C-alpha cells in the first residue's frame, strides 16, 4: 500500500471574512473543532456549541486567546433538545446580528451487530445524528430565509457503503444525505445553499477511544493514501462549501475520502 504523507497545512485566505457561523459539536477535537479553527483563519466569527460543557469552554478560551474574544463565542447545546437548538440560533443572531453559515457536525456513533442492537441504541444514534441535523437545519432556515446563507451538513461514506456493526449510524447518515438534498430544493428560492461532506476516516482522540485498534487498522487499509484524513483536511472542504467558491452548488454530497470503491 502507498503511504502518502500528510500535506502542509493550508493557511487562510479570507474566504469567509465578515461572516458569522454556528458550528455544532465543536469542542476541540475532531472535524467540528478543526472547522471552527479554519473558519476563524478564514476571517469568520464563530459560535461554537457542544453538549460537553467543560471541553467547550476550554476550546472557547483557546480560540479566543488566538483569534480574539470578539471573534469567538460558545454556547452548550444538546441537539436532541429543540429548545436548546432554538436558543443556540437566537444567540447567534443576538450576538452578531445575522447568521451566514451553519455547520451541522453533531453526530453519535457506536458499534453493534444488528441482531443484538437495542431499540435504545438505535434511537439514540438516530436522534443525535439525523434528528439533531433536522432540528438545526430547521432552525437555521427559519432565520436564513429572509437573508440567505449556507448550511453544511456532516454525513459519512457509510451512508453509501456497508459496514458491519454500523446499521444505526449508516441509516442516520444516509438520512442526513437525503435531508440535505430535500432541504436544498426547499431553500433555493430563499438564496440558501445546503450541501454536505461525506468523510471516510478522519482521526482524532475521541474516535480512538471508542474504536478498536483492529478496526482502525482495517479502515485505514481501505484508504488509497494508506492513511486516515486529518480533521482539518475535511474542514477545508467545509470551508469551500461555505464560501463563494461553491456558489453554484446545492443539494450536493461531497465525498472527502481516498477510500477504494
């Protein structure tokens, strides 16, 4: 297998200068945290949210120290609670006067054979990953339909490709893809674009804690580059979808993967 080194980190180019963004599940590690940092590097103001309050506050302080307190705000939010979702978007508008970009990154995984999966396991993954994206998309569209804007959802290649033990997560992510396409059609008349990224394997500490080394090795072996993605490599594509460079794209699911077919 070819092992390709991680490319050089791409500096910001002001692609989101002056825009306000809400990013869910953005407490430090993973794609959400990387996206918050990339947005700030591109000139955006960000409101980061997460259900993990301590990690969220720590990451808010870290980002504020680097980019200035005026550019960063944080609000805890459990995307399974519609009232918390509403408060998140109300705060974004109250703090910055407008809402330009929403990144729906919140999701919950797990591994279980379908025959052993409980109703609770199934429902919990669906409620966070699919229903949470629905709640946030609905709240965003209610505020963007008079001003325009961009929504970027986080899907997954398992929404297309089978993986044992992932029936709940795969169903949820396939649902996110379908939701993205339908929301895009409804939002087009209001000047709102809705797209999604579909990563294969982006490594971060929290994923390593809940995934066995054997599975990670197997998943990495499927990648043509012989390595997993860095979270910021996925965040770069989210920046593209949030920027004017993707102005004629809506309802698209962009694979961020080197995975063999």
